[in-house]
């Protein structure tokens, strides 16, 4: 199966999905999200596949939702708003509930929705050049899906979400968000070897174990928290004009994405507090 924005490889019971928009740092355009959903459907339907690797081409894993000019969502009737605004977060969580065990091979920056994609995988192996961040709060938005409360301790999770400050790979490993950090040039080989090791396990056993783990997270409230967070995001989209958000949006429209990112992140380049 061939895609415009994604490469799907299948070999020896392992599928590797490579997001392939390197010129856009693998920003999640609607087209890439559709390719990813179709590829995951194909992988889940293939009972010869035992493990799935997700990675990115070029210098980034994924820079998050595509904020390029012309990517603004179209105007919609109120009755269509819910489905349209929640399609992308549900696509991101498709990985979380995938039948097969999943490995994220994080080759560079995993930002915003890209961070959610990485952490939604069962196993995360990171290049020593990787970085994890969800800076959306700085332009009055929120994470597409609230994962950290189920993956790490409360205090670092709050700092991460409140400030948008990035984590380098070593710090992410200390917070148990990453299984292992390897030299950049060893990343893909390491991820493949990890996939081969999991693939040795009888697939019925591995997949039933994953179902049990997912059931435990749901019993702890994962699915309810996800749905509640979607409601927060919907309310966020309906709020009155927030001055900081409107100012940044004007910069993006007038001067482009680079100026928007500089205005958003520039004030945070001063010395950080303890994270």
C-alpha cells in the first residue's frame, strides 16, 4: 500500500510507518492524518503483523498539527463542529488502542500532537537528539490528548503542561516517558531489534497482555479523562477573544509561522525554573 505522506513497510511480522513530510518537519496535515489512519487500519487487519514501529523522516519526528497559512479549518455549521474538531485527537489515540504492540522511534522533535503520537505508543526509544514538548498553552490552546497523568508523576506533568517547556531525551527517560535513549545513528536499528524481540512472543499472548494493560488504564479513568479533555478543548474553541491568542494569531496571519513561533516562544528562552 502506497501513501503520499507516509511510507509503510512490512517485513518479518513487523510494520514500520514513517511519516514523510520532512520539508514540513512531518507536520500533521489532514492528508497525513488520513494516511496514518488508513495505514493503521491496514496494519490492524493484517494478522501476520506482530509489532508496529512509528517514526519520522528527516530531522523531526513530528512538529504537531500543521499551522501553515492556508491550513485554517473551514467554517462549519454548529452541528458539524464536534465531529470535525475531534477527528484529529481521535486519530492520534488510534495508536493507543491498536491491537499490536507499538514502538515509537523518536528521531527528533516530537512537538504538541507529535508528542502525543510518540507517547501513545507502548514503547518509546529516543535518539539523543530527540525532544518532547507541548507548547500549545503559550498560544492559548491545549494538548490534543492528556497522556502524562497516566505515564509519569504529577509534579513534572503539571510543569510540562503549564509551561510548554521542552524535555530533552535524557530527562524524558528519567521521567519514564522513554524506555531508552540511544545515539542518533543507532535509533532505527535499535527500534527494529526491539520490535524483533517482541515479535518472538506468541502474538495472541502479546495482544491479550496489551488488552489487559489498556483495560487497567481505562479502569483508572483514561477513557473518561480523554473524553472530558475533548470537552475542555471544545469549550476552548468557543471562548471569547483571548487577547494573547488574538495577538499571536494576528502575527501569524501578517508575518507567517516563523514570526508566530518567535513571538510565542521568545519570552520563554530566559532561564527556566526547576522542571
